[in-house]
C-alpha cells in the first residue's frame, strides 16, 4: 500500500482539491483507494457526503488499515501535525512568497519523498508562468488554474467525472501527478 499525504502549512493551496482528484485518477486507473480527511474542517468528507464520488472518504485515520493500494491523506493547513506518510505532495501557489518559504517547509520533512505541486497557475500572468517554469525545472508538477476544478467540486465530483470544457486537460495533469508518484524517477 502506498501512503500519500497532501500537506502544506499554508491554507487554500489546493490540498483537498488535489487529494480528491488524485484519488479519482488512481481509482479510474484501476487502483483501490481511500481518502482520509485529517482536517477538522472536514471539507473532503462534506464532498463525499454528496454521494457522487466512486471511492470512500473517511473522517480520520482508520484504526485498522484498509486493504487498498492508495491511502491518501488530506491534511489541515498546520505546522503542528507533520505528515508521517512516505510520499508528501506539497501543493503551493506560483507566488514569490511560496517560492521563498518552500525551502524552509521542505526542511521540516527530512527523509521523505516530497513532490512539489505548483497549483492554480494563471498562465496569462507572466510572473506565475516564470515561477511555474522555475519550479518545473527543479522537478515540480504543474497544475493550471481551471474552473473545472471548482465546478466539479461544486457538484460533489472530480474532474474525472466531467466531460465539459477543460476536463480532459485537467485529467491529464492529475494523471501526470499519479504517474510521478508511481514512477519515482519520472
Ligand atoms: N487548480 C485549480 N484551479 C482553480 N481553482 C482551484 C484549483 N485548485 C484549488 N482551487 C480552488 O481553490 C480553493 C482552495 O482549494 P482547497 O480547498 O482544495 O485548498 P486547501 O489547501 O485544501 O485549503 P485548506 O487549507 O483550507 O484546507 C477552492 O475554492 C478550490 O476550488
Ligand atoms: Mg483542505
């Protein structure tokens, strides 16, 4: 079983959105998945309760480990609870402040595999494109700013359950994140 954390001490960077879409990517690729919502806000559980997701979201870490391929943990935005999972997806924004803080943040997580994920990039903005490209050259994954991420969550679903404009591109970028997790040298 692979244990994946979506963690960042920063709020609103896309932990929950990416955790649920990553889970859907893995599910539709044929893996058994479960999402653990470790955030007291319980946003992922709220989405799950709309009964549109094809996998389960549980409100805590299960006492007995389930028989799944992926245990995906959606963390609260906090420094107090550092992730224990072996792979950490670290969502961040394409901002100069995030760029400055990311080194300090990753030093907290020694001996972990960290995949930086620059999320919500507005490609019309040169500053965001440049920060995105810099981090990409250093091995980060890029996820664009797309309304399909917002509208699908509004329906209690993921981009993998959508057919409207932008859904295929969004699925592609989340699938690339899954590929990266499955292939450490990719
Ligand atoms: N790639 C994206 N494109 C457009 N909107 C996005 C994208 N990723 C996330 N969002 C939006 O950004 C907002 C914050 O996302 P989300 O709740 O997933 O962040 P979070 O890190 O889990 O927040 P918190 O720290 O409060 O738990 C939401 O409104 C979500 O729909
Ligand atoms: Mg969240």
